[in-house]
C-alpha cells in the first residue's frame, strides 16, 4: 500500500487500527505500524488482509 490513492486511506486506517490492536507492543512486533508498512512485514500484511476482509461492500470489497 505504499503508493496510496484517496480511496485507500480508509483501508490504511483500518489496517493501522488492526495492527495496533493485535500487536500492541514490542513483545508482539519489533516495529511500529509506519515502519512495518515501509518494510511490508508479515504483521503488516496480515493487518492489511484483515482490513480488506472487513472492508464494507460500498468501498469495493469482494465478500
């Protein structure tokens, strides 16, 4: 999600919320969300996948 379009902003916010909730501290993941996004860590990719899964239909998600 490195090159974002305006309609990706809600997906990024959702992924960040999921990431911060599931991985609340350095015990769970060694880097904060922005760094994980830059490095495309497995933790980041899992958060994005979860955000896409729960994305509302009107935002273009395939359920």
